[in-house]
């Protein structure tokens, strides 16, 4: 098979899947049929492009093929009237999305409907909006692919049977749906920020998609401080993407990053947004997370980072949102403020938390503090544990290199 075509189709899948699928779903009102037609379009590209050449606008080509397949299926099976009620679109009532024509936004609000559980909302969005495979979504939730496949199937069936409208909700329903949508957008970003599997550390398509969706939400509700806070968090965190991987593909941790490579335009925009978001009292989860990211962005060097402020922000965040991952990040910040012994002490209680039992960053954090304390045998064990819990090739290469270095001292 033509390698250039394979690469072009893979790139188109990363960049254009959401638009191809959601546009087709708008036609079919049937998520399963839309998914099948979108997949057929990408398969057709693999067969056609070696003969015709890669089109100038691959996304438009794929969307046209998917929609044509959908129309053929609806005509051939005579199911148009039967399928239409499965995914309702009220085209007569104006909605807040008028003028913001983006099928992804309709789709993400549909996936985040309150009739679905929060976990189903997130899983379905990752699968349908982001185009992650079922095994990739399963890895993000630490479950077996068969389990995740069943969850996604149930969620799609729920949308069909509950006749969930395929549109951005009206003003009277927008606020109650927003929390789920923000969580979904945030998870899309984090999945792209550090890909759970694969050869690349960063999935820029997911990062860009999340930021784009956050910007659209900000346009919809410009005075909502939680949207502003989430957008600030994504911009401030995303500003470091260019410095996280070296020219030879190696992971570069925050202390060693070249801050000249950080995107100062994104930082300035994020800082302005977080300043507004922090005016809300009490501050929200995303506002506090954005404030932590802002502390890092404002420090001219790693050594200038205000770790006392970072720990204080994590304290406030943990009181508001007592997540084991927040507790882990707080423990790491304590170690960076007070030294590796203090950090190791703060991490120790987390070893008994079942929610972190398969979370590789806990083992990696312990390994680094143990390495700094020159406790070589324990550091080796911790690095080996982290490796067993890491599926991203770039992170595995970094941990393997650290493990090799530590073993020299045994």
C-alpha cells in the first residue's frame, strides 16, 4: 500500500474525524449509521487516493463520501422515516449555536446530555467526537476494551431511545449541561496532552480540538467564569507543547524545558482569562488549576517557581475537589518546595489509595524522589513499577533511561 496515502489518511483521521462523523450524524440522525459511513469513507480513501491522488481538501472529500454513503444507505434500506426519530434535530427553533456553525459543538452537547451518566458522556465523546478507538478509550478509563465497547453501545442506544435532540440546548438548559461539557473538553485535552498509548507524546489534534471547543463555548457564554477558567487552563498548559519533546523525540520535563519555546501569545491570553475567573468567589476547580498553570508560566526559570503558592493552590483545590490525582500533584509540589524527603513522605499515604494503584505517575514521582535521595535499590523498583504502568513510547523511553542510570549505582 502507498505509504504516502496511508500517512495522509491517518492525518485526516486525526484532524477531520469529528467533522466528518458529526456532519454525517446530522444527516442520518443515527449514530451507528453515521459511524459506519464515516469509517467507510476513510476506507474508500485508502483505495481511491493511490489512483486519483490525495485531494487538496481531504476533510471535504471524506465528508462528501460519508454523506453519500449515508444517503445511499437510507434510500436502499428505506429507513429514513424510521431512523429520523432516533436522533432528533429541532431545525425550526433557533438555538444559541446559530452563527456558530460547527457540527462538533452540536455533537458534544448531544453526547453530554443529562440522560447519560457522566462516564458515558465522556466515553462517548472521546469515541465519537475525538475518534479514539475503543481500546484507547478503555485505556483512559483503565478497563478492558470489551467493557468499554459495551458502555459505548449502551450510551448510543440511550441517545436513540431517549430521543435526545441533536443540537446545542437553549438558554434555559445550557447552564445545567455545561458542567458535563466542560469535563469532556478537559478530558479531550488531557488525552491529547499526554497520549495514553502510541509513539507520540502529544496528540496535537486532540489538544487543538479541545482548545477550539473551549473557544466556541467561550463565544457562546462569554461571561461564564468557569468556561473562561477552563479555556485559560488549556491555553496556559498548551503553551508549553513546543518544549516538551526534544528535536530527537525525547521527553523533556518541566525543569529542563527551554522556556523561550513557550507560546507567549497563549500565555498572555490565558493569564487575562484566569485573572477574570479568579474574581469569582469562591474560585472554581478550573480557576484554581489555571492559577497553578499561571504560576509556572510566570516564572522566568524553574528555580524561580513559587512553590509555596503552588502548594497553597493545591490545598485549596483539594478542599474543593478531593481527587487522588490532585493529592498526588500536591505531594510532588511539597517535595519541590521542601525537598525530596518531604515529597516522599507526602506520597507514602497515597500508596494505599486503590484509585492510584495503576496510575504510573505515582510510581514515577516516588522513583524520582528516591533517585534524588540516592536510595538506589528502591528507586530501581519504583522505576520498574512505573514502566509496567506506562504505555506511551516517549514516556517509556524516558523511564527506561532513568532506570538504566540508577542501576549503575547498584
